[in-house]
C-alpha cells in the first residue's frame, strides 16, 4: 500500500511537472497523451463555470516506488492547444489577453517535493511557469493504479490531481475578476514505462 | 460607479473621450507651449490602459507591457520635444527613432520566423511614413492628422475586435475616443498645432497594430487598407472650401468623415475574412 501511495504522489507530479535528477532506483515513464487530460475551470461572470483543456501535453516521470523523495516529474503543455469547444474564444485565449501563445508557447511544471497525506493520496509541490512567470503550486494527488495495462500491454501508472491557482499571480489580469481569478485544475493522467 | 468603470464599452468610449477632453482642455487652459495639447491624447490613452489592463511590470514580460512603456516613453518624448520647441525634421527624426526602437523591442520574440521579420519591416515602413509624412509643429490645422489617427485607431480597434483580441481592441478604441476629445476642442475652430506629441500619438497606433499583427491570429493585413487615412493632410489642402470660418469648419468635418472611410474598408475586409462572431469570453 505504501508503494501505491508513493506512486500516486509521484505520478501526480507528472500532471504538471518537470523532471529532476532521479535516483538509481527510479524508473522512467512518459505521459501517455491519449490518456492524459489537463482541464481548467474558471468562473464566468458569476453565472456558471467555463471549462477548457489543453490538447497537447507531454511529460516525463522518474518513479521510485521505494523512495518517494526521489520521484520527479516534468510536464510541458503547448499553450496553443487550448480548447474550450469554441473557435473564437480559443483564438482569444491564445491572444496576449490570456495565454499569449506566440510569446509564451509553453506552460511548464517542475516538481520539487512530494508529501504523503493518506493511503493513496499526497501533495505534490512544484514550480509552475505560465506567461514567463514561475510560482510555487501545490496539487492534491491521488494514485489510482499501476501495473500492466490490459489494453497496451505496457507498464502503466495512473493518477488524478486537483489544485487551484490564481491567474493574476502569473500576470494574466485581463477580465479579472469578472472572468474568475481562481482557476481550478483537474488533471487525469496515465504514464507508460519509457 | 465601479461597475460602470469595469464596463468594456465605457472603458473604450465614454471614459477615454472624457479623459481626452479633460486632458486636452487642461493643457489648453494652461497654454504652456504650442503643440503640446495633443499630448492630452497620449495621456488619456495611458490612463485608460492603466485602468483596463493595469500598469505592467518593469521590465515588461510581454508585448502588451512593452507597448505601455513604449507609449509612455513616446508621450514623454513628445511633450518634452514640444516643450523645447523641437519641430520639423528634427521632430520627425525624433519620432522615427523612438517608433523604430519601440517596434523592434516589441517584435523581438516574433523575429524567429520569416513572417515575423516581414511584418516588422512593413511596420517600420509605416512608421517612417507616419514620422516623415508630416512635419510636426507647422502652423497647419490639427484636424487632418488627428482625423488620420482617429481613422487608424478605429481600423485597429474594429479589426482586433473581429479577431478576438479584446484588450488591443479596447486600447485602440480608447485611443480613437481620446482623439475624438482632441477633435472636439478643434472644431469648429482649429485651436491647436499638431506637434511632436501628436506625431507620437500617431506612433502609438502603429505600436498597437504591431502587437495585433505579431502576436494574435487577427487578419491584421487588412490594416493596410486603412493607410490612405495618412493622406488626410493632402486632402485638406486640396479641398475646395472657402477660406471663411464656416468653410474651414465644413472642411474639417468633411476631411474627418472622408478620412475614416479607409478604416471602414479595413474593418469590412476583416469582417469578410474572419467572420463577425466575437469571442464569448
């Protein structure tokens, strides 16, 4: 059970992070883009929440089941892959008002620490870089499962992560607070042995 | 009141118009030097930018931040030049140097592609036209260059709005409204001279067009259709109106209306290319 908790924390970092030097016992995994989703939720003028996602996410995980402190994750998101199911809104989100995709084509996360908080849960600390601004963030992660996937026949690990950031902390001020400042992050990810 | 100030329509029209009227009027009442009144346009623009987008950090991390500080430098430079009595070729050279340096600074992150370099070259050519197309400080009426600024600002604002670049649209329309404040002070009687401050305000719209062309998906090429607005001065000189108070007032109004037509053509082209649907946020 301890192993699975460690795995949960480790792979949660994969949702958003960057790979640090791994220990000799760590095993390299890569995020599976077909089964990884980085979703954001933002309040829309107080009426409801708008939901969007990034369609191009890549990342690497150094996973050590025996020593959680050695686990590390790097994640890179293509800013221009933002998708809210509305072409004009996506165009606006890519503009300098929001993600400024031409000037800042990548959003990156680099894990710094993983803390155990429960049997299958943990807190993933890391540094998120958005619009060229780097800030510490903490994600609540849940390890779901590891083992050989019956579909791909590959060693796979899966996790979920949740967190909240303030977009104005990263200089994304346009429309705030009418378009919510707090952004909820939902990350679901599978990684396969590299 | 706070809700009113957060309304995008108010931010882009009523507020900058009032700011323009007050800023130009304040300078007019103080009567410090000729040509300085147009600095009220730039000052109103900067005030609205600070309200809508916020004052960007220094050094600015993005093109919009660079735009604000470059525009601030232009407004300060124009005011200082007018205060010192700089005009004609010296004034034009000053504006050209500031505008070229600002454009290169803003464009730098986009210069890793041929399209980015080509866009910058086009912007520099337009900047040269803006800077040298009219000698600042001459005792000609200020309506024609102000009408050119109004037209270009409307073109950039309308095109940006269609292209879902809301803050650029708001800033451009705010510049148009502030210019409207200046025009109100100069109609039916033209009271002010278009000095280096005015030329710098024209430069600010080139900077906004640069951000739009380089960092958004907007069909900014349509803005080339609005460039004939820069011929407003020539149009004014050749307009067959009597040299009377009524004739000059009618001429100023006619020049303003005709100068805006190329801007409407540019916005129309943007509409045809990009569709009228705006971002729903």
